[in-house]
C-alpha cells in the first residue's frame, strides 16, 4: 500500500540535490505498491521543509520544491524533477549529516490532495513530521482529545493525529521535566502507547536534528545499513556488517517499507519486528523493544534498554527491479516464469535411481510432516491470487494426503470466527508475507493451537517469522501489482508439499514419480505456452472493446478460471467472472448470447468429457466461445470449427493450471495495454495490502 522511505547520511558529505534525488528514486522504487500522492521532508537552512504532490495536481504554492508528473494515457507515474529556479533552497549545499523522509500514499482516509499527502505535520513549524503505512483505528478518539487540547487539524487523514500526539507528548514532558531532556525514542514510544491499528512510522523533528526514529506494528519496515571504513589503499570504502553498530563510523542508513528501494544501495538489512523502535542518532543504531501491554499501564515515559539483532542479506539483485528489454514489469514477470519455476524447484526434487525412488525434500517442513499427516484437516487460508493458487493445488493434496482439505478466505474466516482446532494444520499463503487479513487469521489460528505453515515469497516477512514452519517460494522479486510468477510458483510449492506429505504411501508411488517427472519438465512447457503471446495479443484486439468476459473451469481448472478473470479485472479494468462450469445451469446460463465472449478451459483431465458437454450447451445457445484445450484436441472440443481455439501443452493434470494460466495472463496484459491503462499500477489497487 503506502510506501515509506528515509535516508540519513552520517559523516558522509552529500549535496542537497543528491539527497533529494535519492529520496525521489526511493519513491520511484515504491510506486508499484500503489500510489496517488507523494511527499518528502528535508532540511532547509532554517529547519525541516515539507513538499507534497498529488497525481493530477501541483504542489501548493508555499512548497519550496516543484514536482512534475510524467503523464500516461490514464495513470501517471512518479517522476518528480527539481527546478532550482522554483525554490530558494541552495541545491548545491553540502551536509555531512542530514535526515530526510519520503512517502507515496495509497488513499484510505481522505481524497488524494496536497493536504492529505504525507509527511503529516504537528502544525506550524513542523515540530514533528511523520510518514505512515497502515491504518490507525482509534484516530477519531485521539483526534477529539487533541482538539480539546487546542490542536487544529488540516487534513482528512488518520495519520495527522500521530505528529500532533508527538508534539503533545513532547510539550507535556518538557513542562514536567524542565531542563531534563526527553529523548526522541521516548516520545515515539509514548505515542505508540496510545495508537491502535497497523502501522509502520518514521519520525523526524527539528527538536532532534539529524535523528530519525522508526517503529512498526503489523506493517513491513526494513533498515538498510551501509558503513564506511578507512582503507590504507583506497581511502574510504563501504564494508559489510554483521550487526547494527553504535560506533559513530561514517555511514548511510535507509528505512524502507520494501526491499526494492534498498537493494541498489545496500544488501545489509535489518527486518524490523513488530513493536520494535529503531533510533538513528550520531551514527549509532539503537533498537528498543516496546512492550505494548506493559506500557499501557505505565504512567511515566518508559526508559528501555537497547537490544541487539543481526543484520541479514537481501536475496535479490538490482537487475530484478529493472524492466530490462520489456516494456512493463508485468510483461517481464510473465516471461520470467520458466526461470522462477526452475528456481522454486531447485534442490527440492530428488531424481532417484534404481535403488531409490524419486522424491521431494522440503527442509522447512521435514520436521513437521508427521504432524501434518495426522491432522484432522488441512486448512488453506489466503486472499485473492494466493487463495486461487491454493484452490488449484487442493485436489492433488487431498489425493495424496488422504486428509480433508478446506479453503478459507482470510477475511471471511475472521468475520465468522470459524472453528480452528489444535488438531488442524493451517496453511497461510501470501506472496508478500504481509497481507493484513492473512496475518490476523494467522494470529487467530495460533491462539487456537493449530500447526501453522507459511508459504510466502518473502524471506523475513511477518508470515515467515510467525508460522511454525513453511516453504519459501523463491519466485524472485515481483514488482507488478498483478501477481503472475508468484502464482505459478505457489502452485508448484503446494504440489511439492502434497508429494512430501504423501511420501509414506506405497500405493501412490507411481503417481508421485509421474508428477515429479512433470515438475522437471514444467519450465520447458511454460516456455512453450509463452509462444502464444502473439496469438493472445490478436485475441485481445478482438476483445478490447467488450464490457464483460466469462471464464468457465472445473476440477483443477476452476481456480484457473477464477485467477484468469481476476487478472483481467485487476489490470484491464474489464468486468470478468470466473465460474465453476458445474454451476452453469444454476444462473450463469441466462447470460449466454451471441455477443458475450466466454472462455472455456477444457484441457485433458478427468473433467474433460464434462467440459465437452458444457461447450455443446453453450454452442447450442449461440454462445461466443473461446476454448482452451490441449494440443491436438481442437476437433474434440469444437468439431464444427465455430469456436476460437487456444491450444496449450499437455502436462500432468495437477500441474495443468500452471500451463493454462499463462495464456490468460498474456491476454490480461495485452488487453490492458490496448485499452490504454497502466499495467503495473492498476487503478485503486496496491501490491501488498497491509491494512484492513
């Protein structure tokens, strides 16, 4: 959702222009998360300066910097430019120490506008400035209290209560303690004590020049560290660290809600955990642990000691956040799927020989397989695309494990407070590992004693840290909002999970080995499916002016119909609906006529003859049919030649959803481009939905 970014240089001289460009570039790396306005705060010669921009709007006249947006046909991309003639700031001024914060906003409270953009301020003088990702659920109560204490509010955001609360805390502490100075981290901890909801926050204040304080609960936040040391041969050089330091060495420090904005600067990061407060001051990095329950009952400003945690390495490369030769990230990621699948399976498939059967090794699950096999049921929990991936894998898992498998949308499970038992295995699927409803469902399942398994693409994410065990997808960085390669990798991981769980059953050995053979060859089959790119572009040209599109699937490919329709809906902004073909007669058939385009997925599996019947019934009602079938089966699904046929490679039935979704991803991509929309930043959508 919102993107937050901050930069602090300590004893590393940087010009103001460099600092601004670095902050702007950080925001560019975060815009894919969803963005409708943006803002930054840096120091002028007299103190902090705020500047904001809204898509389609210019900043207020008082802003010392001017942003200009690069216009697209329907959406805009973040492309600010610094104009020296529009500001009285000296862009060549050099700072050996400077702290700046930046933000891209995905509106939740208040329309996109300069006054609602972040950073949000405590008021005149910008005594406290805050950037925020998340939602403060008790902001109305806090706002009423602060108004009674004389504060005036200028925005419609929930965030504005945070800097004003910080000023209230600071003024009160200063009045009570006199000359004794309250620390910046103490102010922030006192603010946290009053906040409810999910948030990641970065604070800046002229009362604490060249300091930054960050904290989080429920929203992702990383600290990047780049430290300089003296080298007798080369003068000064950056080096890797094992721990955040308090040694005052020259360094550059970065906060970001996403690793994409850090990787070009440093790979040494600290994944900040919930209720941690990170204070950057005088080149030192202090980490404080905030005990929420204890602090709620504490009358005084808490004084906490520092804790130490190790830095970790980002498992991504700069090239992954660049488009390369592709026009859009979504296009790039669709075409990266053969390699992402290969990476997902690397080291996990055991070839076997004459004395040993083929098998699967999932290190993150091996110590828990016996418990999973003895579960009363396996519950898959996710949202959106991740839910669809689990739905695609469910039949195979049921087949091999013999354990009942149920599906839950995370938000619905929470709304119902559905039963979760200690005899259950709950599997949480999320590309980002930070999806709010899925995290809340994880907390709910943990409280009910279930074994919790995580399947995520993000090492160090909240789901990866909070589950008992799990599997990392290894699909690589995914920038486009519409998930593509993570979806297919999720299906493959869950197929491997089914193979590992069913590994103790002799009767299914031949079936398991057939699927393992299919997994080995799957990247080649996906590469073959990608050759349909031009064909899907031609189909998109025929459909680009349509208002609606239906997709029918059943068995393994019901999930394909749902996911294909979701992709068209997400990025092409066309009404599309995935329908279980077995339910066709129970309502959907009334929509069929010669104008409405309908895609029927009818590749060879146990439901093939039933799909043939569906095609016949739709054809009898003059349906405008597009049929996806296995290579060589065109005459079987459309003997009269009246249908448009898309032929795809045939693989093992449980892996067919990986193949079948590829043409639909390509169709969604080309529809979006032809309709003039922004593929990588769909309207009203965000990459990682980290709030409710």
